[in-house]
C-alpha cells in the first residue's frame, strides 16, 4: 500500500539519488575524455533553462531529468579511446554500485533504502546505457555507439549523453 513514507522515498529517489547516479555516469565519460587528452569539457546536469554554472558543470532547471557531457578535442583518437569514453559512464556506475554494495555488506555503511535505491538506479543506468537502441532524437545509446564504432558504421562520435564537438 502506498503511504506518506513512500512519498518521501519517491522524492529522495528522484530528486537526490537519480541526479547523483547521473553525475557519476557523466564523470565516467569525462574521466576517459581527460585520460585521452580531451579539452573543452563540459558536464550538463538536467534539462531546461540554465540555473547556474559552476566551473565546467552546468546545472539546469530540471536537474533530475537527464544529463550530458561535451568535449571538443582528443589527443588520442581511435576506436578504442572512443569506445572507452562511450562505456566509461556505465563502468563508473558499475564500480560505484559494487563499492556501495561491498561497504554495506562489510557493515561500513548501514543497509538502508537510500543505498538500495542508489544500487537500483545504477543498474538502471547501466542497462539503458548499454542496451543497443536509439533515443527519440535518433542518437544511439552508449552501448550501440561502441558497437557501431567497431563495425565502422558510426558517422559521428555522439551518443544520447556524450557529444564530441570536434572543430
């Protein structure tokens, strides 16, 4: 039965946990961009009008809705580097959920609904990031982009949440 406590769980999940998981995913992309000499890096949290910009992180009005990252240059550019950039978000989500799960099992973190939802949303991001599909605008998921890249069928190096603005 849905009660008042469930409303608080919903609000916590969608307004706190989901943006954190989104940020971890985007940091995974950016980690590999930076590793391969990327420049012009920007992280966008949410959608809609800009609320504020903190260095290279842009927070949008609907910060809980989605996210993306952009970069404009790579020093090392080949199929392997682009694949790691595409898959880096899911890798960071996987590492973070394994870390949280390990810390909960070791009783370093207290088992709670917060960590359960964190792990749930991390799996959610991994699944839909790797599932080979296009988003409504026609951009591929990270998994489909990596696949197309290795099949030499990818025209531009852009996914539903990672954009290469090559000059």
